[in-house]
């Protein structure tokens, strides 16, 4: 394998130092929790090796959410969704194997198959089609050599949400084509129009991936999961996990379990806080003339772009430099997602309301100073 560091990680705010940033609009998660606000009881926890599949109580809770369609033993806890994605790609794809994957995307979904020297058939999502993942485009990209199709719902970086109908169509297409379907549903509980069932519960060839990082604001515990009813694939994923790390962290998994057991307490507050911040973003978008967007239907990020006349006259380098250096404000530039820098990802779910307002205002000021 050939590993290359990705711009989104090289330029990540935690690498720069959070303390150096006034307005952090780069994040793709809800505000990080402080440990003391979780009300957890960890004193009696044994810091031992733990169940290799992951915390049995947590896997049971996840299984119950699928109404038992996914058995707890078909859930594998991983070190974040990132590790689940790595395990899936490296288990299923050898050099030259074909994968159909959408772009823009969370960078790892593209970069790990590349590191494996797999053959990527990229389905481009575009602004004018509302960043829709079109089942017909997926179908057209699949060949008899396709091993895996990889989609993200709700989508990062655009916040687009696939309709139930499109998702069912893609499940049907991939089943008939005889390939596996990876649904990265890390933002599942951030769907504005209601939470969809775990995709893996819909069909045996589907693999769902998610984590505690995004909706639950716990990226630092590095707990995620994959689930699938495909026993053969699951066994390979399980073997990969054991070879990487034997088992997960006893501490991280216990925190995740105790948090998830109280999910009904935390989730409504998270969702209403996100709605308030989305309203701030939407009002700002509606009251400025420089940017246009596909209004998100889920997640906690948006991917606006400069309107054409602005894009033609703006000095992009100056814009990002002014935003970063004069206003100490950061967004996710388009190149993090293999797109033009005329698009930027704005993470509105992570900053506090004041920081968000100030950051958006700084974007306006930086645009005005860069034309
Ligand atoms: C769509 C998507 N999948 C997976 C991840 C990986 O997150 P984590 O490993 O923290 O769960 C991210 C992080 O940004 C993401 O946006």
C-alpha cells in the first residue's frame, strides 16, 4: 500500500492548534462534549482487553435499533468510522479491483481505495443536480468487475440527503449486480426530515458505517462501528480488526456504551441546538450576494460556492489568506474534497452561536476585501 497524507488532515484545525483559531467553521461534527457533562461512572472499570467485536452492551443497543434484524454479533466496533472504512476497503479490494464511489466525499472514502491501487470509478455529484446521488449514474458506472459501491448518506461535504426511493434503487441495483454496498451513514441522526433506518438492515449485501464523532460530539473516544448481515464479509472485517488492534479501548467503549444508553436524553438537545445554528447559517446565506448553495437537508455542514460573477473577479488565494490570517477564521476549502476552491465547506454544528455568527461575518468581510 502507498499512503499519502490528505489535505483535509494536513490542514485540520487540531493540527494547527485549536487555540490559534478564533472562528472554527471547519468541523463536520456537533460541539465536542466535556467529560464532566456526560455524568458517567467509570471507577470500577477494568482496564483489560475487551470483547474483540466490541462492548457487548453497546452492540446490543445498536442491534435493538435495527429491531434485531442485525444481530449484535453482526456489529463490529471500530476505532471511529475512519477505521471501519479502512477495514472495509482493505478487506474487499485488491490491486486493480473496481470500486464505484461518489465525489465530493469524505476524503478517506476515495484515498484508501487509491492507496490500495484499486480502480476507482468516480460518480461526480454536481451542484446543478442538487448533489443528488443518482441511481442511474451508479448503475452506469457498475461493471461485472465491480466489487464495491460506496455512498454517503447524509452526504459530506454537501449536506444532501438521498431520498428513500433513490437509496432503495441503489440497494436494488447493487444486489442485482452482485456487489457489496457501503453506506457511510455517519450523519444518519442528523437528517432534518427524520432518521432513516440503518441501511444494513435493508438488505444482506449492505454494510453500514457510523460513529460517535459527528452527531454525538465525541470524536476523541474514537469509537465507531460497521454492521452487515453478510457473514463472509463480516468475518474478514473481524479478522482485519483483530490483526490491527486485537480489540478496542476498554475506556473508550465504556464511555460510548454509557452515553448511548442515555442517548434519548442527549439527542433531542443536540438536534434542537443544530436547528438553531442552521437557522443562523440560512439567514446569513439569504442576506448576502456572493455565495449560492444547495440547501442542506441533513448533517452539520454546507458546501456553498461563489456565484459566477464573484468567482470571476475574486482572488481566491487572497480570500482564504485574509479569512485565515486577518480574521483567524477557518472553513474547509474545496480542495479538501477534490473540488475547486470556489466551493467551501462551512461547518455550522460545532462552533457556539456567537462564534458561528462572527465567522460568517468574517467570510463576508474577507470576500469584500478580495475582489
Ligand atoms: C462521512 C464521514 N465518514 C467517516 C468519517 C470519519 O469520522 P470518525 O473516524 O471520527 O468516526 C468522517 C469524518 O469527517 C466523515 O465525514
